[in-house]
């Protein structure tokens, strides 16, 4: 917000109040006054065009259920893939590929270090 204000109104200073409950707009030249109409237009454009970022919302009940079903299905596919590789009658690779498509990934190896 400060950088956008400084870009649009370079002659004025913009800073938040001590408790961040408001802003203070000032000018070094006391004869200059900011036009309230221009300030209103800038504020409306800033609020409409700015994308807000914040903490991620918790998953809904339906999203949690979908994730649990996907995890259970992927684990079942891994079990069937292992059985398919052991038993000569049943193919294992299609079940492994289905589990991979559902989001299953092997656990990270202890020997591989992540970039710090």
C-alpha cells in the first residue's frame, strides 16, 4: 500500500499509525493539500485491483473426506501392486500407476538431504 501510494502521490508521505489502526498522510510543504477526490479514486482502485493474501482456509468436511478416500484408495492400489508383483496371475504395474496418479509418493529416503 505504501509503495502504491508513493508511486501515485510522490510529494506526500504515507505511514501507518503506531497501533496500525489508521494511516497518516503528510507533506513537507504545508501549502500543498491532497485532493480528496484523487485520494478516493486511488483507494478504490487499490482495493479493487489488489489480491489479498492470507492464511490458507482450513479444508471443508467434503475436502477432508475426498482426501481420505483418495489416500485409502492409493494405499489399496499399492497393496494390489505388491501382490501383483508377487503373484504371477495378477499384474502389478497398472495398480502402481493408478496409486501414483492418485497422489501416492514413496517416502523420502534418509540418505537424500534436502537443500537448506
